[in-house]
C-alpha cells in the first residue's frame, strides 16, 4: 500500500496544535509577495477585485476536478488550481491588511472545536 502525504502528516498531528499562528508565520511574507505579484500583473488594488479572485480560483479547482473525472485533466491540474486558491487567499489577506497566520489561527481555534 502506498503511503500518502495525509498518512505522513496525520502521524505528526496531535489533537492539540500548539501556537498555530507562530507555525504559520512564514505565510505572512508570502502574502505580501502575492499582493505585489498581482500589482505586477496590474490587477487593481480594489478589495472586491482581489477578494473575488479567491472565488475565481476556487471555481478553477472545481473545473479541474470535473475535467479529471471526465478524463480531460491530470491530478496535477487539480493540484495547481488548488495552489492558486491558496495564493489568491494570501493576496486577499494582503489586500485587506491582514496577517494570514493570525486569520487562519483565529479561525482554527473556532472551527477545530466544532
Ligand atoms: Mg488558476
């Protein structure tokens, strides 16, 4: 049986994820870089435009999954589009002046208790 990344990571995860914000701090400069990249691409620095890109990329990952099921795409296409979702979310955080490490950590505190 093949060992997946989920198997590997699950073995490392405990129920208590200590100091999630610190663990995620490396995302903060990537968020700023993603925002600057959108500047480079001349995407307007307008909240709704940059936040809407998250939905645009989410649609693309769903599209890639549909194509994968139809045999018209590879799993790598899904992976790439999912990466775009993360990057768009990081750029949206930059646009809104938020630290993604804090946003994710704060939400994890709530969501993980459900
Ligand atoms: Mg995309």
